[in-house]
C-alpha cells in the first residue's frame, strides 16, 4: 500500500492541508483525509474536497486531439505540439499582439509563472489574463487603491478574535465550509454576532443574527448609507483616521443622504443602524462575488474597506477580508505576470520591467506596455479579428463568461488551443486539445486566501498520455523561443527558485520560502523575506501602521451608487441573480453528479410564480434576457424576494443570460444582476441543450 503524503486541497482557496495516498492499481488518489499538522486547517476538511480529490466526476482528457473534418480526433503529442507551435510562430511573425493566452486560478504557482513568462516574455502579448479576473479583480483593485498592495490584511488567526462577523455578498456555508466553521464558532461566543448582507436567503443567511436583503446591484448604496450613519452617530475612530489615513474629509463630503441611499438599496433605516452599531465591536468584514461581480465592484469593495478604516476596524481581530473561490487565485495574482509582474511589481515601472526582462533573458522591448484589456476585452478583440490565436489553460470561457453564446461563437471562429484535464464547452470549440494532469497528479505550490504558500504533491501518475501543465507550457515555449525554459520535464522546485528570486524584496516576498522549508512547516505565509520570517497581519508591525501607498497612509474613496447597468423594464420586468449551491463547486466537473445533467433549477418567490402562472408548464418555464433564453425547472422559495429570479452558477446555461458589462476599474464582469422575463415553454425549446462545462475545469 502506498504511503500517506501531505498535500493541499485544491477545491477552494481555504487551502486545507490533506494527507493523500495514491491508488495501488490504475491512476488517481485512493484516499484523502485532513492533515492535523497543517497550520492553515489543523486537520479540518470538507467532504466535498475529499470527494473531488478521491473520486472526481467529469470526462477526463487522456490524449491530444486535433480537429479534422470538423471533429476532434486523437493524435500524438508531436503532431499536436507541432501544429500549436507552427500557428504561434506564424502569428508572432506578424506581431506579438496577435496571440491571446487565458490562464487560471487552478494552476500551481510554477505553472502560472511559466505561462506568464511565455505569454509576456516569449510572445510579448498584452492579451494575457487569468480567469481570476472573473471573480477577484475588483477586490484586487480595491486593495491596491486603498493600501498600495493586494491581499486581505487579516489572517485566519483573526477570526476567533472578532466579535462581529459581517458577511457581504458571500455564502461561505456553501463555498468555504471549513472557513465558515471558524466564523460560526466565533460568532456563537458571548458577545459574538453574525450579520449577512445578501439579496436572497442562503445557507449562510439562515444562520445569521440579522439578514439584510438589498436589491441586487445596490451594495454600494447600502455601504455608503452605513458609513454615513456611523458618522452621524460619531462612531468614528478619529485618532486612527487622523494618524493613518488620507482622504477622510473628501469621503465624508461625497456621502449620500442616508434615507436616499436606503431607498436605493431597498433596505430599512433600522437595518442600516444595526450594521453601524455592530461595527463598534471588533469586526471582520468579509465579501465575495456578490460584491466583486458588478460594474461597481471596485467601488463597493473600497466602500467596505472605508467602513473598516473609519470605524478603526483595522488590526488584529478585525479588517476587510475578501473571500477567494479558486484554490490558487492568490498564486496567480502573485506569480503569473497577469496584472503585475511577480511579487506585485508594478507593471509599467521601468526598473521592474528591466528586472523581469533580465531574469528571463528577453529583450526589454518585447514586454508589453500594459497588462491588457481583461477577459471580456480579449474576447471582444478576438471577435474583431485583432487576435489570430487563442490558448486557454485550465479555464473554460465558453461557459464561464457572460453572454456565453457570443463567447462560444467567437472561440469557434478563432484558432483555439485548449489545455485542460477535463472535457468542457471550451474544449468542444478547440482546434487542438492538450490533455493535462490535475491535482493529485501534479507537483508544485499554491497560495491560499490568507497568503499561505503550501505544497501540492503527486500521489499518482496522470492517466493515459496526459502531461503536467508545466511541461506542456515549457515545451511550447522552447519551440517558439528556444532556451526560454530548461528542457522538459521541468523540476517544479527549480521553477519556484526563480519565483523566489524574482519576488525577493517585493511587497509579496517569497524569498524565504523554499521547498525544504515547506517540507518541514507545511505552509508559510508571505511576506517571508528570509527563512525565519513569516507574514502576519499586513501593514502592522509593533503597533505601527505603514502602507505601500505614496503617502504611506491608507486611502479613503469617494464613489457613490448610480444605477444598475441593466434595470428592469416593462419588457424585462424581473431581476436575475446567481449564487452557489452546497455540494457543487463552480459547474461541478469534479462532482459525482454533473450540475449540467438536466435543466437548471431556479428559485422564485411564490408571489412571483403567482404573477406569472401562465408562464409555467409542469413546473418549467423559460427565462429570457436580451442575450438568450434558457428553459428551467422551478422551485418555489419565499427566501427569494418577489421580482427576483435566482439561478445557480453551476449549470453552463446560466451565462446565456448574463450581462458582459464590466467594472471600468477592474474589468470584472457584472455577473450578478441583469433584467429578464419569463415565458411559457414551447415545443421549439423543450429540448434546449444546457451543455456541459465549467468556469474553472480542474
């Protein structure tokens, strides 16, 4: 029997430590359990993480495929890589700006770093992004604007120290069960409380001491109303604000009238006052996709940070804490050269660019001048014919992006290379498919949402002819730019050594974290400039505050709510919003039962159903937005306010409906709100194809 070995769960970004054992026969992980020695989770685990590690569902890709005669057919690696390299070289002969690369928060740090090195240094393309833009870009932008650096200031160690836990636009009971266990334990202590801001009743909201239900897309109005109430009540940490922040007076001058903002958000003044009162105790403010996935996502995240700053809720046991979905979203942000160079080096600063070009031994002039237009902008440029080739790695934009029918059409009309472990809607559009190893089969490191770096280990060989992401990337890179990487197979540790060197002395310093140290300690939080240090609460040392802004102070913001990007009308009188279900993650490709089997099930209030009784046939109806229509089953649920239709994100059909408008500061799309109508099913759409896909397919 194989030995137990430590690894990290890749289901979400909590970063639980697992012990795993490879199968004696065949491939894959035969057993997994929580690792009591792991400092992030101390032996806790969720059953879904274990299930998706040991017995994942989905259709594995086990051999390269090329499109011949309109169908994907098996081929060998030399043929597939030869086609890919030839098309990339052809595109580069015109311009480095004609290749798009779309990565993922599901890759290891080493693979994400290598992909960014190839995209930015080998190709020189500005058209490079990771699907983390679809979920975390607004929080990232807000952190940079307020503090001069990305990542939440608190750590998991602050959760039991807080009295108030304010969860805004997040459902960790479904998405992050282990983290939620810590939150509810703390909130249940004497003096503790759990407040939830969510338009709909969720598993998390059902546990709350108070559930506040704003209209979808109005979170900024509510956050500003709460801050105005705190000021009216003189509940401001004046000494902290005067000493450690800037822009407070401008922020105060920008605040709306409380009653007006409450009306915009559709909440009562009493609820606003309750939140303001709760903030007088040590408070952690958590938020998720309900905040980020909005055209006002950055502004709303800034407003939540403002609440923390103004009330003195920055420091141990308090602070702003964005909740991350994908297991290595933080690693993509630190290592991948997506929005910053490795270590959060500012993208356009000349010295940073020289350092990166020198490290990679590529011409400085090849590095793109800007990070690029974001996921939605890249697809739009593909549609305009400005990009010749698109390469997706561990991501599924054909299902995970808004206005998915348009996205699929664009991808089908492009030369598309899809690199993945599982079959997906994007793979179905591809001209070449490169089968990749998944977790339990790959070596490397990842970074969880509280900045802990930990090892990902391989308990088994990958099935068939699959290869690790890192080796696929390096092989393609060396065919296009000889010598960019060592000859594959690459040693992940040597790649991580390069990451350590390039992040040394930066805001996200990994220099003191080695594979040897991780073998001893299992997980180490950055910044760690040397082998003895580890990051704690950010920006706070020995009772003093210092931020990475030009002034050294944390900054307030001034944005106010305007309107939702797609308000209801007579033709589209209902509001669609989306969320997670317990038991499924993203679109469930690693779940035993695919979320795409059958029709999606929407939740509606009984009054909404009653108003549109003629639109239902045996519990089915058709939801239509300005972009598409989807047949659904219906669950009557009075936890959904009248006039709102709730649909789970886990079925690929949902993004036929959603809106591709983006936050102007973060480029994150407005996936949480759009206008829809419902109508009766017809013979023409009773066989509607819901597809089978995932947002992040590992």
